C-alpha cells in the first residue's frame, strides 16, 4: 500500500528516505525510477534520471562544496559526456568514466588561464595535446611531470616556434619563424639565449650565425650580443615581459575539488 501511494503521489510531494536524503519524483516497485529530485542532508542534490534506485541516464549533481556535474550517468557513476565545474572554478567539457576525465575533452584552468585539450586517461592528458593561454597556443606532445615537450608554439603576434620546450619556453633544438619572415634555428635556452644558430632573412638568405651568444655575419665587424640582435629584428616575445610560469598540471578529480 505504501509503495502504491509513493508511486501515485511521490512526484508531487517530498518523501523522506531515511535520515540522509529526501526525494520527489517517479517511483516503481518502491524504488526511484524515472525522473526525480534527490536532496541530501549535507546540502548536495541531484536532479535527473533514475533506474532501479540509482542514477542512470542524464542528470545534474551539485555538491555542498561547490562541485557541479551535468551529463551522463551509468549505474550510479559519472560516465559519458559531461560538463564539470570544480569548486576552484576550473571547467571541464568532454568525456568521463567513473567520475574521471577519460576520453576527448578540454579543461579550462582559472588560476593559469590555460585551456587543455586532448585525450584523457584517468584524469591525465596523453598523446597530442593543445594548450592555450592568451599569449600563445601549444600543439604537440608534453611530459607534465618533467615540464618538457616537443611541438609548435604559435604566438599572438603571428610568430611561430617549432621544436623542444620547457615550461612553455623555447628550450632545446628548434626554429623560431618571426612574423616579418626571418627565422632563427639553433639550440635555445630559457626562451632568449640561443647557441649554434643560423639566421635566415625573409628572402631565404643566410645573413648570419649565433655562436656563444654572439652574431657573426659576412663582415668581421658584425659582432654583437645575440639577444640584442633578436630584439633588433623586432620580436618582442624575446623580452621577459610576462612573469615566469611553471607548467600547471591539470588537477584531477580529487576529493578536495568536489
């Protein structure tokens, strides 16, 4: 009789279920079944689909700590396509499995103003990635643990660097193609210093070399610091105008962010 009353009236009235939560929605055989609204004692709540008493289908969940999940559920677990907002303000849109970022998706980090896009495996980015922040876009492979990567850095002013990086700075072997057409190929160190470099002008002609931080051109008197020469070319990205940043590893779905 009680199950019949819940089936008949449950979608219109709140029903207390134990000491931990209350429910208003559809019932079947004494269980949440269909669309419903579940409120927890701690202030968290869920609105969405149920099957045999568990979250299954599409639904929205909000925790009392500020974590929000909107998307697919599979037998009570967050699995499928979803949008997640963490309590620190970060936002993830993409595929999840068992409450973890898993599959293709992108994460925006508020603290670093960076957007991480690619294939995730248990909350970690793997393989080819795309990372954006206001000053640049990186496309390539990245080892988050060592802060090392290899790929393409596209700068806001139209210049482009192809090669090795560290902490998203030019570091190691690579080529910088400036927006005016010149290119500098060599061994880079901390974004500015470059060793054993060849300088090509916008017409494809070799106009000099950098050895030990000094430019050497066709004339013996063409000697001055490499950094000065690079600034002379007008590439403002060679000056340290932005505060140094280290690689911010995308935060996982640790319990502290829910």
